[in-house]
């Protein structure tokens, strides 16, 4: 399994970013009397930080390696083996939850949302943090690693597909919020180097990004890094970067709520 292979070094570069943690806390309308779900929690970076904010939250992930690292960091959080398609709890168990940079690993949007609908109580908020194919086409990484990015974009569900599957399961999307990479970002995910391209020269950072570890080839990465280094030295990088400027944002918070199917929707 990919994340079993990544798990041993994942924590070196993938840390809970304070801004993203705060936004997730606010968007789920965190309540210390509720129980929350972090689906695809990995090594539990965000799970633990949210638990430290005073809420009860469980982390679920299919990777034993990842959960082993999570357990080493915190014994106060419940960690379970599972996936979005198979969550090992009873119906109406959670009062809210989140999926952070994991939806592209779900094998079926339809089955996942049906399972999530099952485990949430009515009125639960579920926050997805992801990137859309349109956003990813605006990454300057496409210039240096076109084959890797094409494969990454293929795996990323489009917003309308997410909305359709969520609605069919009984959820409503009541809002979205764009996120653009900020200076000082602590979680080194795919486009973390948008403002600091030299990050990609660090092999440890690349090893913590699934696109580089699973969807790239060594020749393209080597040649892409050489071209990137040359462009930085000759100031050509700024020209490349300017061609990818857009107003789509780099990532997206998608806000869903479990509603009764007969209930009218209002924001």
C-alpha cells in the first residue's frame, strides 16, 4: 500500500498547518460535546491538533503504518483501521467530520458518501479539503512535471462529481471556500512550494507527496528539477510562474451537511 511505504518518513514534512487547523475547527462548528471523524487521517497530524483544541475526534485510515505513527504521537485519540467506503462504527455515530487531502484516494465517491451518510447524525457538518482538476491545471508544476501532473489531475474528482455523489447520498453542499498557498505553510503537500520552489529539491519533501512517490517517473522528476533549478538561477521561473496566475485558488474547502432528503435546503 502506498501510504504504508510513505508512513515511515511522512511526519518529517507533513505537519498540521495552524491556519488550516483553525479553519477546519471553525467550519465544523466544533463543539466539545460532539464526537467527530477524521477520515483518511494518515499519521493523525490534524486529528491530534484538533483534539488538543478540546474536541473528541476519532481518526480512521486504511494504512496500519500510518496509524502506528499516529498512535505513537497520541494515545488519547481513538485510531481505527478503515476507509471512506468502510467505516467500522454503528449508524449515526459521529456528529461531524472532515476529509483532508484524501478524497482522491477514495475508490468510489458514491459508496463513500453513502457510508459517510450512514455514520453521521442528522445535521452533521462534513468538511472536505481538496483541490479540483481546474485548480491543479493552474499549478506551475505542470510546466516542469507534465506527465506527473496529468496523472494527478486524472485522479482528482471534479467539484460537480463530488456534489452529485454527495447529493445522491443525502448531503447538501452549503458552501465552498478557496484556499491559496500562504507563506510559512507547515504542511508540505503537493503545491506547498508554490511560493518557494526550492522546496522541491528536498527529497524528503517529495517523498511525502503521493504525486511524486506514486505518479511520477524518475527521468521526468530529474529533468524537471534540473530545469526548475536553471530557471530559478536565470530568473526564468518568474516568467513561467506568471503564466499560471489565476483566481481559482489552489485548494478548496467543500462544506457539506447531512440533511433529511425531504428537507428543503437553505444556507
